């Protein structure tokens, strides 16, 4: 777990320009949210069930109705075609959707071969990519969904309980892989119910309560 801590907590004293910037992001259920995340930074968000944590991530990804401004590397979300935005700023749900019967169909082009190579990093048999989705356990689906989210090398990952269905061993594997992505410059906004995970991975730890983010 040491690599996870060092990957998220080290850095230069000078503040880098924001990778992801939220200005007055809100819906009728939550917000407004103002938040800036640097490249390679992980911010962990905790809070009670129903506080709006998943809604926050979905608003950033422009999957739920919202108002306000979201910028990626200084470019407003409204200037991006929607598919391009969702490839650069990827939302990974706690229970990801699977729209085809076969696992492999969810990994188009070269991402299939890349995922076969990466699967053992998360304790997965590469042969699972040739299986039917219905044959996967909940934990296998969760880890494969994460690999699917990572396949396009997004600038920002919006992770909703990325290890919620995993045991301690597989949680450590996921955290180690995420730590590597942070070192490579990926920005992560992560919802978790695990305060220890928030401390391990998050450079900052915010709490969502009463529709607002609270913390440093």
C-alpha cells in the first residue's frame, strides 16, 4: 500500500494549473460545487448514502441535468462534442452497464488485447474476456469495468466506489494500478465509503453533506 500513499501525496510546492475545474456546478438536488483538481491528483469524496456523491460524478460527466461550468485543461465542457468529453472525462459507475452478452464486445479494437495483458494485474484470468457477462462474478465485473474505463487513457477518471465489491487483496491490486495512473498524470475524483481508502489514495479528502462539499 506504500506505493498508493506516495503516488498521491508527493509533489512540488508550486500549485499546477487545474486539470479539472468546476464552477458553480449544480442541479436542483445538490450544489453548487466549486472544485479544482490538478493533473495527477486524486481527490476522495465520502459522505452518507443519498448525499449526492454519484450525482456529482454524473453531473461532471454530463450524464445528469446540471448547470454551471466544467473545464478540462482550461477548455469549457460546452465546447466539446459530448462523445469526446465522455472519452476524456470517464465516469465509472459502482455497477457498470454491460450492453452486449459477451465481455469481449465491450472492448473494441486494440483495447481488447491491451485488457488481456492488463487483466492479471487485477487478479483476473484473461480468459474471462471470452466469457459471457452472465458468467462473471460481481467483483470480476467491477474490475473489468475499471479496465474498460482505463482503456482509452482518459485525462480524468470519475470513480464511484471502484472497490466496493472487492476483498482486501483485490482492493490492494486496484489501488496499486490507480496509483500508477496517478503518477502518469491521470486525475481521479473518487467516491468511496472507506475512510482508510480515502486516506491512502486521496491527496485531499472531502465530505459531501447537505448537498455541499466540505473540506480543505
